C-alpha cells in the first residue's frame, strides 16, 4: 500500500508561516530482473530471457539515438533528452595533444532528462486513488541549517539526493538567503571544483544536481 509523509520546512524568513510539501515513501528499488519478472506475469508467451533481451535492446538503442542528437519519446510514458555541461580536462590528455590547451573545458553529457507525459501521470494518479495513506510517523521537519557556507552546501546536497535536483527557489527556502544572494552562491558552487554541485539547463529551466 503506497504511503506518503508531510515534510515541514522551517520558517527561514521569519514570516510565521510554515511551508509544507508531500513526499512519497519509497517501498524499495525494483531492479531490471524484478521488472522482467513482473512483465512475465502479463506476457506469459515470452520467457524471461526474451523479455530481458527486449529491455536491454531498448536501453541500448535509446542510448544510441540520444547520442545521435535525438529526443526519444515513448508513447504513453514520456520523452528523454540529453543535458550537457562543461568538464575540465588535464594537461597531457589526448584532447590536449590534438591542440587543446591545458585545463581547457569541453562540452560533455552530464545527465539524461526525462519528461513524463501528463496522460501517464494521470493514469498513475488514478491507480493511486483511494490507496495513498499517510505515514504514521507524521510530519517530518527539516531542521534549520547553520549560517556557514559549508552547512548550506551540505543541506543543498541532501535536498538534491532526495529530490534529484535543486532549483533556485528551493535553495532560497533552504538557506534563508535572499533570492539574489542565493543565486550568487549557487553560481559560486557551480564554478568551485571542490563543491560537488553543478548547474544544468538555462534561465528558468536551470537546476542544480550532484556532480558525478
């Protein structure tokens, strides 16, 4: 039975108003082998080996298409596209021998973005209808961080690891900084090689993720 809990944000701005959002409680991770076993329950005419081969072929083919510059859409599910970023490469690498400069930067693939189709989200919502239950542990509070930059970095990392990415608006709430100061600090994190946080996207689509 799916469960959720309410996460309480601290009143970082001193407005007297608490911020809340809801988080799905994970029932564990389902790997490819388990996914194939679930598929086998529906498609009994095919063996697990055949189904696993189909899944592996789809994953490999999607990777090839993404590498060729395509956005890959799965009907009834959503679309996949590449997220690019800049990497540093050191002196003496093959790139340098081909004419690159020491510590030059190159564009590389940082992540694969997925955008779910609204119809698929609605279908999942309908499956969850009347089945979602509140976790008995009740409301969980995010404790207000300290005021040092290192503490704010750790808080940002914890948020990214839980949600997958961090937006500027999220960091404003987490840090208690003004929007201008929070934006500047996130840019500094992105350019600081010692901080495992990097920016992806542009303008209103910019998010921050953990550096791989």
